[in-house]
C-alpha cells in the first residue's frame, strides 16, 4: 500500500501548485493529499490511521487561521511521532520555528517562495529518513518477537532440564542408599561454599547442577558395586575400577544435557584426592574447583547424617583430618569457617 504525503496551506492556489508539483515528482509511488486547514489535515491523518495507511511527510504552511503551522505539527507528533514534518512559509517567525523544533520535532524549515530543487531534495531526505526509521522499527519489533519466542523456548527448556535433574538426583539417592534429599543438600552446601568464594551466577548454577547429579552414575551400577561403595565410605578406598565405571555411567546418562562438558568435568573429578591418588591421578589445583567443592560438600553431608549421629565438632574434625590429603585445605578452612555459625 502506498504511503501518503500531505500538503497544508490555507491559500488554495499555492496549495494546488504545491500538490501538483509533488504529484509530478512522487505521484507514482505516493498518495498526495491536500488540506486547507490544520483540522482538515488531522482528519486526513485519522482516516489514514483507520485505513492502516502510512503518512510519511506533512508539509505545512506556518501562517494559517485558527491553527498555526507549529500547533498543527505538534498535534501531528502526538498522533504519530514518526511522520516527518516540514514547515513552509513566507513569514519569518523565530518563535514559531523554535516551537516547531522543540515541541513538534520539525524535520526541516523551507522559506517561500521555495526552490524546486531544494524542496525535492528535502522531501527525498525526509521520505528516506521516514522509511529507514520504519524499517528499523519493524526489525526491532521482529527482533523483540523472535527474542520473546527464544526466551520462552529457553525457559521451557531450562524447566524441563531442571525437572530431569531433580528426578535423576532423587533416583540416585534412592539407588545409593543415601538419606533422602542427600543430593539436594550436597548442592546446597556446594552453593554455600561457591558463594563464599564469590563465584559468578553462571558458575553457581553449573556448580549446583553438578552437585545435584554427583551420584547419578550409581543408577547403572550393580548391587555388588553399590554395596562395596557403601562399605568403603569411611575408609575412602573404593576401587578405582568401580569409580571409573560410575563416571562412565554418568557420561552416558548426561551427555545430551546442555553444558554437558562443564557439568561432566565437575562430576568426573569429584573422587580425586588432593595428594593425587584418585581414579584419574589429578592432584591439588589440577582438580577442577567445582569437583573439590563437591567432594567436601558430599563428605560433610555423609558424615552429618551417619546413623551414629556425630556432633558438628566431630564432623568438622573428620573433615580436618582429610586436609592436604583428601581435600583442598583452603576450601576446608573456608567451609568450616562458614558452616559452623549456619547450623
């Protein structure tokens, strides 16, 4: 649908001359409308809006009865600020021009009698500016719509992943014989320590998810392997073969999840001992930070929920016994420092 250019002048002869001139230049691609007053111009704009037709440019005289040009252009701005507004007059009025610029967003001021070349170039620039802004606005709206759809998909996917993670964590707790809610508590303790280390929001999210799934590989272990793990929890001498089998199972179960690599790395190295005698022989800070955090959080929850009901001091003492050997000493010190006042 063709866009509209409106000419406004209370002098009928000049209005017809201007409209004919515009018709010869732009009539093939634009509808040229004439208005003898501001009120008539506003009515044309209202009709265009109702008919879903664009108004690209309004060229208005300044000195007109009832409603001057600057007043008209201000009202046009209220109806549609995208319309380009050009003031055309033979009388100089600084006040009117300033009003039109400040209040109506005047695009250009041209004096009568106008120069045809100047008028044509000004109109071409105004039309180009209007169409560019329209395209930009249209693209912005399309981008917003696409972004909203994308965000909905992301949110839906995140909710689905969260549900899967929670189901797997609960199943792993049941399979391993851990006290109900073990994986959730390990995740809470891990996040507690992660926040104390001032990890950023994304890292905290990754850490929490990995901690929730730290036991998921046990779902595919045999009863014999599960029994051996449970019998060896206090001594930390579970066979390397079983731990590696558990990690392989974890990879198989989680490889389709988003951010799998970071998630899997944190779980894979959770059984590494700080001195370097774990399943993959990583030592010290070679062990990923998230893995070191999960190891401490996991052991703390296990000790705290043993059937013999250890006191907090006993739990802390046993964690301290593993410093420099099983666990990162700096993380143990920080964990003990922050966990005591919170329990």
